[in-house]
């Protein structure tokens, strides 16, 4: 029962994250997932969707279909990045926006394929997923510090991202078997996710006060 609960909890939480990122990205005309995190995430979902639904199609499971749905969500986030991301580039680097962005996405696929071809599919998926989640948790916090506002970022997304990563970390790192790699990655994710929630709350509180007082964000 606990395995099913944590699996469903993670799936629902991450689905909320994607919906929030898409909804607020379009609403506020921004991209809401950091570029390098997006490249790793998108690559992971494409690769393991293909693995589960095409390469190992005799054993299609729910996770393969979920990965495909998440890949479609990520594709929309990729669209918001290319539509709204150029304004975040330094003025003297805007002409490199497209080639640099494409290089980052190619890099994301290269890193994920390195895991895929170095391990069996299940450990490859686990190890690469937790590696990218550590990077993602750090990058969300970095993005919050670098931007002048919280457009595209919501506390619902922040809490869901924390829970969506914590649940499989407990499941795969503790309950199914003791896996030190997953436990360490899950612990690091929680640290940065909690810091992100704390600073996002503070930033939103400041923005709300400025709005009420007629300030400009």
C-alpha cells in the first residue's frame, strides 16, 4: 500500500508542477523552468518514453504512459522557453540565444543517453532522474535569485515539486531497498526545495506589499 501511495503521490505532484509551469508561463509570458533543468527533464522523459513504449514494448507499464504525458507537457514548456526566453539573455548575447539554447538541449540528451547506455534501463532511469532533480532544485533557487520578480513561480508548484521528489526518494532509497545514492540525492533536493519555498514566500510577500502600496515590480 505504501508503495502505491508514494508512487501516486509523486505522479500527481509532478503533474501539478507541469500544469502550474505551463499555466503561469503562458499567463505571465515567461518560461518557468530553468533552461538546463528543462533540457535534462525533457531528454529523460523522451528517452524513457521510447524505452518503455517502443524498445521494451512487450512490458508496457503505466510509468511509460505517464512519461509520455510528461514529455508532452515539457514540450509546451520548451515552447514557452523559445517564445519568451530571449528577453532574459544579456543584451550583447541575444544573437546567440537560439544556438546556445539548442546546444543546451543537445547536452541534456547527451548526458541522459550516457546514463542510458551505461546502465540497465531501470537503474539508468533512477540515477539520472535523481541527478537531474538535484540540479533542478538548485537551479530553481538560482533562477529565483537572478530574476527581479516571481512571475511564473507559485507556491503550489514549489510544494508539489518538493513532494514529487521526496516521495520517490523515500520509496526507492529507503522502503524498496537501502540506496545511498538516492537517499543523498533526495536529501539534497529537499534542502534546496525547502529553501526555494522559504525564499519564494518572502519574495511573494514583498511583491504583494509593493503592489498594495502602488510600487512597481
